[in-house]
C-alpha cells in the first residue's frame, strides 16, 4: 500500500492476550511493571507496523499509567491502535485490561508511544495519513496532536536550558 493512501485507526488494531505466570510477578504476586511495559511495546509496535507496512521502532514513551494491579493468574488483554500519523512517526495508544474467569474486563493501564517507520536502509520513511472515523477516534487523534506539541515543546525547553548552561550533551543520569 502506498504511503499516501489514508488508513483508519481500525485498520491498525491489535489485540494481544497474555496470561500472568509466576515468572511475571513480583514478591506481592503482582505483574511486574517492566513485564507489562514489554508487552505494551510489542503490541504498539505491531499496530504501528500494521499501519505503516514497514518495520517500526520505538521513538518515545510519553505516558504509562498504572491504575490497578494485575495479579498472578489474571489474563491480560492489550488493545493497541494508531491514534495519529505524522510524516514518519505515529502515536500508538495501548489500553490494557485485566480479564477475570467470567470474561469481565477491567481497565488497568493506558500508554502512549511514538514509533518511527523505517525503510530497507533503516532510515525514517513516510507513513500513510490516518483518517479518524468515529467521535472516539477523532478525540484520540486530537489528543495525540496535543501530546506531540507538548513533547516537542519539552524537547525545545531542555535544549534551551542546556544551551544557557553550556551543556552540550545529556549526562548519563
């Protein structure tokens, strides 16, 4: 598919299902935050790749909110889709739910990640435009634009701060 052919958020949807096993938990029997972040990154990468039709890499993680614990034996479902496409990057939203034995789902986490599509030379390449179809998709599209503005403004503020203090590169901490 051409990079110029618009796609909908629905066309990038991914649903990933995981079972929380003992090796995935901390000493309290809760899912490790790092393990959930790993699953989120995979689900988001798959959604980005589905949208772009190219290999995509994580450029940034804007926000991960842990709203409720996930316990040993829970089923975890991750719903990922592209919220907005820019020139070579995309914001992917991931909603995580905990599912009980009766099949009831309880929201436990949200995350927003930015991915960049790469061509065969591992250079950023254009991605298809995203066309929201529903009010919910339009809301996510608009909020993704706000998050991008805040991310770029934050980056600019950090650069300005470093220039004012004569710091050329970030420290390791």
